[in-house]
C-alpha cells in the first residue's frame, strides 16, 4: 500500500494536468475555412496576438492541436453527420509554431495578400511535426445546432512547443492534400470578429512557397497543453507530500 498510494497520486496528477489552450473567438461570429484538411495542397498561416492568451499565467508545453467543423456557416457535413466518410491520408503534413515577428506584432495583421510567410514568423520557429498524416473516418462531428461543434481528431506533435505567458503565436501548416479524393472539403471554424480580419494568409502550394496569394481568417484551434515539466514536478511533489502526511497521521 505504501507504494501503491504514491503511484496512484502520480497517475491522478498526470491525468488532471492537461489544460488546453483555445484560440480564436468562439463567442464572436464564426466563419469557415477549408485550409487545414482538404484534397489539394495548401499552406496556411494564422496570427494570434498576445491578447488572446491573457488568461495563461504559467509556461505551457503544447503537444498537439485540434480543429472543429464550422457551425456559424454550413460546414458541408449533414446535420448529425460526421466527416470524413473514409480514412484519409496526407503524404506530408507539416506544422510550425513560433511567436509573431516584431513587424507582425506592430502591424497587428497581414497588410497585404502577397505577404511572405517568413514575415510573420519569430526567431524561435519550431517544426513541431512533419511527415505523413492519417485522419480516421468520422473524426469530426457536426451536431447540427448553432452551438460550436466538438473539436475533432488530435494531430499530435513529434516536437513539443514551449509557450511562455505574454507571447503571441503564429501557426503555419503546409500539406499535400488528402487521398483518396471524393470526400468533400468541409469548412472548419474560423474567427470572424472585426479584430481577426486579415489575421491569416494562404497559398495553394505546399512545401515552402515564398509568398501567400490571399488573406483569410484565423482558424479556431484547440492546442493540447500541459504545464512545463518543472511546474509538473512541483505539483507532483506537493501531491505526494500531502499523501505522505496523511499516511503518517493514519499510523499514529
């Protein structure tokens, strides 16, 4: 029992430590964007200013992300249905994260449709995943109500990204398009508030296209996050100390 109790405490702390970070305004007007998962190549970049993360007060480690089908405009998926109808595979799906560059932070949005993708990326640019990706059938549900849909499949990172309070965030994704073709290209939820207009850019090429070809809206994204390891360690030590104290009192 002496060994089981601390182990149980560790498992409990680990299971309750996840504190996801959602970006994009769910409370505002939502629109749709087909960029993240579609059957043709796409490179997409979105800027989330530091003001979007004002509630984050501790350093977080981002380990994956999720998108959701649009509910503010029709997603293309029937009410009560799910997407995709079959497993879909991308031969390459690359995601990069960084803080926003000083120029982008000063401008507040992308001022031109042909902006270079490198313009918005900070010096801490990190490729958090690259390589093939499979999206399982029925990974994204459409509830058929005006309320936001649940977030769908989790795209896990192979390299975690450390987010520091006070930072902005730039998300860049580039993919080859999915196969087999035949499924629709659904609309995923994007923030359509006045502040978010032109806070994203895109290209119809994959890889490293030099410039975007248009401005668009930032996707609503749920980042999977946990406190950084140092904070996790302190939490676990505290939990074990409490349990050890209770155990000693029980023997007295």
